[in-house]
């Protein structure tokens, strides 16, 4: 017996449907005549309405019905698609989420306001009250021919695998009989020869004459859950064509053909009509490729893999100290298998940033209408993969960056024309992988950052002394200070000085760094350098004094010997010459206040973040180490030198160095030495 909650399944599928509907609507804003997108939005609304009704979300089904009706009219060419209609359905889609999240809440006023806007958009701007709109289930106004009907002729053919998917044609026929008296005829034209017959497939079609006063929508609702995959035609029976006083009694369909359709076995079920077996097999194989797994289970599995890596590290240490050949062989096998399992687990947690970037199309669409600016959103590197935890935590910072670019960066159309720029402002979201990091960039072609205004605001706020000497990067980094804003007035978008502070705190919590480039008049570029994963990394294990430390291997460029002579020559300078380039280095022994005597032959580990390089002086390089990252306690959250800790094979704890912080410290040390020299 399955323990899956059907409501939880519906909520997951509803979220996917709403996302598909939003994507289709946003695509329509660029191509209002795209019939394929119109059909896709209609199908999404139709499926959401049917599923909501089936699972008891009646308010959702009733509200979604109006949106479905509007798009059905567009689909049939009764009304044209318009930007106003798309905006109205986008707003309605947000309300659908609220109806799903709080089905028992008070939504009547909001629903009425949204439906008024929807009807106004459908009727070309004429405001129509929902109270004046009859609650009809017809997708379009009935024609004169349909008003004179005595019933309907329904012809339908189900997909071959309908029985395997839980659809019984007898149930559909019973629902049609509930509408009125029926005459049922079986279509055997596509019945294959006996030797080619698959008893689990449906090869029959049906023609049903149903005498009823019900409208077309009532007949369509019988097939609501299979309509997208089936063949269906519904034609009215005119009263003139129906004999007077004739009552068509229900005719029982011969049971033999239907009885043979009962599902006897499922392995050979096709996913399309018999005439297309290759396409059926391909469709069925594709449907079985993906398995939906809750994110919590992946997190739990990741914890178990982390514990396995730590246990494997202990086993390797014991095997290295042993002379048992068999123990060493088993240890090597366990190390190989745990490494493969770790790599597989990391791949499972990786997601393309397209799932993150896709959210901003709606944001840009809404901000464009709110600000009156013409905005083009472009994306690059959407296939770049990042740990799902990183993607979840980057959503809010990127929202603030995009909003900031649109409000502060991009000019109005009049200002852009006066500056000789295209009327449409451009916002670029890009992602690329660099070593063990992913670099996500938000770039615009707006007015750029006003450095004079930033300095004046910083001096007025007491962040810097008047006339203080700052590098360009230090000045630009001031925009990330809490409460800092150069906006002249507070708006719905900005002015409170909160957003950029959130960006900085989130990126630092992810052990990342922020780089800002801005050219006056040509726009700004803000890059976030974020680790690919927050769970397990490859590290370089080093010793400083009696303590062990881990340097992320993705940041290590090379290792050098620091002889006593070179050490003495560099005293007071802390620079090494590396292929005709001066690289500053930091003595970790002095940084960690280790008072023991240094080793006679120390090592320099050169690390980098982008184009910046810094050397770290250590006493010994122990070797590579699979590092399971453990967060520091709340008491140590302000210790910037370390980003976390890990457990070694002998049970001791090694701290993980924060590469970005150390590089920044090296740059500051370099600037101080140059200023003094």
C-alpha cells in the first residue's frame, strides 16, 4: 500500500502546471499570434481546473474556469490575444496559487476584482461586472445552430494505452447516459488482425447520439481528464432532424468487444495508436525516464554519503598504518566506491540555473508595466549546473539585484533616446563555471553607478571619513552596507537600503564573493562568485603549527617551497616573485597566533579567486582530502577566516579556510605596503 498523500501529489503537479502556464503567457507577450502557445496555456488551465475539481479545490476550479473560457475564445478566434489579456491572466494565476495554498481563505473580493479585469480584457476594455456574466460552462457563446439542437452526436476514440492509465471507456459511456437517452455505435475500423491484437490496448471507437438539453461544455467535461490525448468530435443534433416525439432508448453495446479490452497485462502497453508503434514505445520510454523524489530525501541521502566519506577516511588511515595487504586492498575498494557514490550524489543534487533564471521573466514583465520602462531580459549559460541548495538561496539576492538594475540603472525611454541609446533597456542574466565556482552576473546597459552620490551618502551616513582615500572597488562595495541607498525617494522598488545588504549577507553565508564593475553612462555589472556545492568538496589538507586546515582544492593554483633564505629576504615585504609577477602572501602562523617555532622549509600554497592571487604560508602540505563541510556554531558565525569545519579520519577537527576572505586580506596587505613604500 502506498503512503503517498494524493493532496501532496496534486500540490506538486499544480505548481508545475502554474509554472508552465506562466511560461506560456510570458512567451505570448512577445508573439501574441502564437497559436501553439495559446493552445498550451489553454491546456494548462483546463488540466488545472479538472484536477482541482477532482481533489476538492472547488474555488480553484470555479475561478480557473473563467480563465479557461477566455483562452478558449482566443483559441477559437472569437477574440484576439492582447497584452491586457495576458496581464489579467498572469494576475489571475497568482490568485490561483493563493486558492491552492489557502483553499478555505476569504478570496471572494479578490476573485471578483480579477474576473472583472479579465472580462474587461476579453471584451476589449469594456468593464463587465462578474455579477452580470452568467455562470456558463460553454467555452464560447452558442451559435444559432446549436441553440436549435435536440442533443449531440459524440464521436471519440481513446489512446491505445488508456486502460493502462486508468481510463475505462465504459465509465465514459455511463456518464454520457447520465446526460440523456443514448444510442451507442461501435467503430471497429481500426481493429487489427487477431495475431496482431494486444488485449491491453484499445482499438475501438464509439459514436454516441445523446438526447439532452445539456450544453457542449457539459459533454466536454465527461472527457476532461483524457481530452488532450484522445480524438473527440461533438456535433449538435438539430430539432428538425430529430423525429417528433421520438425517444431514443439506451442501446446496450455488445459486451464481447469491450470485455476483451480489460487490462490483462501491462508490459507491452503502447502509448499511441497502433499505427504508430515506434512513437508509442518512445513516448512510454520517455515517461519512465524521470522519477520525482522529495528534496528532503536527497538531503538525507547526502548526509549519509558524508558520514560514509568520513568513515572511509578513517579506514584509509588505519590501512596505511597496517601491514595487512588484504586490509589495504579492501580500503582502496571502499575509497573508490565511496568516491563514485559521492560523485553520483553530487550530480543528483545539481540543477541547471535555467530553473532560477526562468523566474525573472515574470518579474521583469511586471516591473516593465509598473515603471513604464521598456525592458529586454536576456539570459546566457542557462545549462550551467549548481547545487540545488545554492539555487534556492540565490533566488532572493538575484531578485534584489534585478530590481535594483531596473529601478536605479535603466533609464526611462525618453532619457535613453536623449542619450542616443535604444529605447529598450537591456538586463542580462548570465552564469558560467570557473573551477569549483559558478559566476552569476547581473548586467544592465543603464546609467551606471553615480560615484559622487555614493561617496556623499557614505560620508553623510558616517560610513567613511570626508575625503577618505578609497579605491574604486572599495567605493562601489559601499552600496552593500546596511541601510545604504542613493534613491531620492522611497518607492515600491527601492529606497530603503535593505536589498543590497541582503545580497551581501546571503553571498557571504554561501562562502562567496561579490564583484562590481560600473561605467558611467554604459551600465553596471555585478558578479556573484559562489561555490558549486555546499556539501562535499575536494580539499588540500595542510598543517600550521599543530593544527590542521583545509584549503578548497578548486582555489589552489600551485604549491611552492619557501626556503629560509627566501623567507628572510621577504621579511617586511611579504611578496614573492612568481614568473615575473609579484604575488602577496600571508603567513598563516602569524595570522593564527601560533607561537611555536616554524618549520625550516615552509610551503606556499598559491590560491586565487578570478584574477586575484594570494600565497598562504603553511608548515606542511599533507595531501588531498575529501572534505565533508560542517557549519560552524552560532558563536563562531563572525569568524571570517573560516567557512566551516570537517572531521578527519582520526576524529580530529580541521577548519576550512575562507579563500575569498584571505584573498581580500592579501589585497589589503598589498595596498598598505604600497602606500607605505
